[in-house]
């Protein structure tokens, strides 16, 4: 299922700077594509960027990822987790470092990190541990178009500050009306440029139209799992965003085979897990 960029958006997007992948990601991606990747080369590349390396270690030792023994080095992380698990985490933590600063982005990144942590916890609760790393990456990248909008349009910060009153679905509509594009489109394009899996790009682009996908089955099973994880995580981490949750609550319960009580129990467990993760640090 392809994302749909209008001709007006294509023209507009030429005037907006999409942050390129950091050099460390270029090196890691190139090595990972080889028939026999050299783990030492990948570990060295990640370790060369102190900010990314420290952030990766913080994530892998967080409550959502924590193993019996603390991981103390990138070399150890790569060896223990493997390339399929470490690369999504490197992409996720590299995202923030690639964005220019804006006063409003401090709270934004804290919220995005909280959602990413919630995504990891929900994936574990649903028995989808193989999706934990991509779920964490989705938690950060699904909102990545916001900083791009903020840095590309002088008036965008004024609109963004109304998100608590508008809600995210309405904010997305207002973005289209005011700027001719939306953070979901820019987030999807950024994700494409950073070579995220196709399923994640589609979820980021269509995230505000989620309810219909549970009936249409246009998204593959893994994508629906990740979409479900994201929506539950957003509800748990952003309790003020009730309008968004109400559009997907019933489809998600049906998809998971849960009645109202079962869904509430899942939400309570996800909420408790997020609080434990926050306390653990």
C-alpha cells in the first residue's frame, strides 16, 4: 500500500529540508547489507558518535529491554542483541540528534520517548517480543514530521501549541488546510529516506485513518500488530487524546479478541508497565 503524495505537496516539499541520515547510519546500513556483515565495523561506527552510542545503551538497559545483566558497551550490545535488533534502535536514537533545536521540542521529544517506551511495553504484553525494537522505533518516528513542520513553517509552532485543545486528528486536518501538507506525510517521507521498513512508513502516513484498516485488511498482519501497539501506547501515554482512541477502541478490541473488560485490563497493565519503566529510568 503506497503513500499518496499530491503534486501540490511534491512542489511544496522541495522547499522543506528533510534531515539526512547521520553518517553513522550510512556506515551501519552499508555494512549490514553485506552477505557477512562485520560486527566490529558496526560497533565501531555506532561508538564513534558518543551521543548516539550513549542513547542506545540507555535504551537497551531500560526497563522495556533490560536483560539479566546490564549491557556496558556497544560491542556487547551488538553481540547480544544481533544486527536485526540493534539497527532499529540506532535509527531511533539517531533521529533526535539529527533535528535542529526549537524551544517547543523539549517537551515534544519527552512525549515521543514516553510513547516509544510504551510501545515496547505493549509489544511485550501482547506476546510480540519480536516486534519490540520496531515498535520502539515506530514510537519515535511516527511523530517525526512535527519537528520538520516546525522548522519548515514559521507559523507552525502557533498551530502545534493548540494540539491539546484540537486533538491530533484535527491538528492533522488543520495542517493540510494551512500548510498544504501534514506531519504524517513528512514523517513518512523522513522514514522512507531513513530506510525504515515499508510497514512502518505506511503506519506513519495513515496513522490518523487507522480504524478502517482493521476491516479492509489492506495492511499485512505485522503492520496491523504494530498499528495496534502504537494506538494503545499513545492512549496510555497521552490520556488527553481521547478522540483519537475512541475511533479505534472497538476495532482494536475485536482484532485482539478482547471484550471491554479484557481491553481495560490490558490498558491498566500497559499503564502500570509504563510507570515502572519511568521509575526505573
